[in-house]
């Protein structure tokens, strides 16, 4: 479709006028690379053209999804949305196209967390779920996420089939639409009751919480209260959904400064734990008090703690599967071995983590995580990362420790003594575009390092990453390099493991020093 044809058939007069005002170079750029299905769907800036999120793109994508779903059992599709700019209009358009294509549509009545859509697909036996969200991307972005197979993110070949169907879609203004009433459903209440039920223990703790201007605040508070945590303090300026994310530079709990207001509140109210959700509440970051003040745990640290906590409460762990992605720490594998459980390492992304038990008969996934603060703590209900149920379990863990007179750092020390000190670091490298990232990966494939910090290293080349690993009985090093799926950057993940002989402090010093050297080496690539 030519730019002129696209503009003529754009049903949104604002984006049509915007495209019509573009110069030839800008117009050519917008039509050069249409959005493709990346992390389970589409994600891009809100503006006109096929390389962005707008009504025309959503209509054509939904028409394509409907063509692919015709060959699948089940006629119900769940449609949800976050509170970003454009989300409501995009969700309505999605529901209306599906209805016109003959599907029964359950359209959630309010802006809701992404895990609720994954839960709803699984709970209702729906054929699919579509959530309009850009997760933790900047305020200028939006996205379109597709769940199939019991609320699990799509993988190939489904994503390629949808892309192929998009290429044959009619012009946007010729795609039929039929109005859909919002669903009168108790799914939100069912989700809250289920998420609250992930607790293993009792007792309460004082919680500081922020949803970072996203849609998770009200649901998180109701869930935590139902779980027995009745003293919850929220960051007032960040509690109501606001698509402009006015108090943060970047609405991602991992970003520097994003949780400053949360940690200040936690210190002010003398909280036991701090919880930060990302804007669509599928990710959860945990903050803890330490001898030197409050700090946020890394995604790996939270992964170790929750994985150990879940496995320690199982009566028969040998049939249990825990999973982490290739870019996450290897400590979860050691924790699983300690309990006699099965650990699976997957490719990056919850579309793979959620399927970690697929080829393991009579075994069941009980926990999965990746270092980017994504945690799946109740796979039987939500086969995706879920920040709200993870928040409940994190608070439950802190309550259990408190009852024993312990703090989170005490448990981190115990895990280090048992499994070795694991020091991790993520080293991003900005690139101009995907081509530059591919060139860097190609160069590393051709001439990989043969030694790092004094150790010989072997290279493992997998589908979307390079792994450099080496070490001895006391020390191991590992670097994983992969291009980002959503941003123009190369991501390098560093991990050092040092066994603890007698002195934990010395082991941490050695591991930290090696990590520093590896980070310096990576920055020079």
C-alpha cells in the first residue's frame, strides 16, 4: 500500500492529516519498516503510519489476528487495555473488529493490569486475549499484546502468520466493525482473590507501594489487603493512572530515580518492604531496608528469594519445575538442585518461560522469572509475569522472616553461603539501529574472546544470544550478549560466582572485583 493509499483510507482524520503534512523523506521512513510482532505483539510510538501505533494499524492487526484464530478452537476473545494515550480507542477498535469477524468478545470495562487479561484467558478458556499496552515504555508509546494457549504469549509460527495476514489486510476503513458492550464480569474480583491466595504464611508487614502512574494501584492495594496486609502506604503523586507519567523520566522501576519517591516514603513510614509496579503491573520491583538505608533488589535477587521461598514450601519438589531465562542468574539452578526440583533455562522472554514444563511429563511449572523484574509465582492461574501476585508473595516472605526475627539481607547471606556469592550486572550498549546491533553480534561471533579476567572461556551460540563462560571449581564467570527486542541497544549480562569458604565478606569482595573487570571488558567490545 502506497503512502497516498494509506492516507486516503486512514479512518482517523488526525493521523491522516499528520501523514499528509510529512515531507517525502519522513513519509518514506515511516513506510519503510512497518511494525512487526516482537515481544508477543506490536509496540511503537503513537503517530500515523504503518511503523507506529494508531487506529489503522490496530484495525489491520486485529483483522489479521481474526484470520489466524479461525483455525483455532474456541470463539471467545478477551480484550483489555491500560491507561496510556490511545489505549481506550485502540481497545474499542480491537473489540469491534473481532465482533464483526464473528467472535464473542469479552471487553474489560476499565483500564486493567496486563496479568488480568492473561488470567481471564486461562480462567474462561478463551481462544485468545489482546491487551493494549506498552508496559514500561515511554509515554509516547503504545502497544498490542496477544495471548493464546491458556493465556500464554504467542510464539512462532503464530506471530509470523499474523504478520503475513496483516500484509493481505484490507484498507483500514474497509475493515468491518460491530459495536461491543463492556462485559459485566467478576473476573477482576476472581483475579484479586486468586492473587491474594498465593500467600504461604501469616502475619502482616508495613508496605510502601507505587504503581508508577499505571493501572496496578487500586488492584494491588485490594489484593494486598485481602491477603492480610492492612497497613499499606502509597506514593500519592504516583497512584492514579496518568499516561504522561509526570513524576518520572522513564516509567520503569529499574531506571535510576524511578523509585526515589517510593524509597523516601518507605523510610518515612518505617516500612518493612517497598513495592514498585511498572505501569501495566506485570512487573514488580522490591525494595528493602538495610543497615546503610533503603535499596531496591535486583530482579535476580528477587528471583532467588521467591524461588527459594516457593520450593521450601513444597511437599514434593521433585515434580516441580522452576525456570529462568538465559540472561538471568544461574543461582536459581543451584537452588532447584538443593531441593531436588527441576530447573529449566529458556530463551529470553516469558513466551518461553511460561512453556518451560511443556516437554516434561508429570512435572509442573511452579515459578519462573527473568532478571528484568518479571516474576510468575502462580503459573496455574497466570502463565505470564504478574507484578501483583509477586508483590503478595514478596510481602509474605518478608512477614515470614520478620516472625523469625530476620530481614531480607539475612536470607540473601544464607543463600550466598549455601550456593556461592553471585554478582550480576547488566551493561547496555546503545546502537543506532538493529543493523548496528547485528554487526556487533556478527563480529563477536567471528572473533569471540578466548580469555576473560584470567579464565579461558568457551562460546555458546544460541538462537538470540552469545554466551561466554569459564572458570574453575571455586569461581565461574559468564557473559550473555544479545540485541534488545524493543530498543536500539545491545545488552550484555555479566555474572560472577565465587564459592564461600569461610568469609562471606571476602567472597563478595572478590566477586565484586571480578564483576567490575568484566564490565570494563564488555564496555570495550
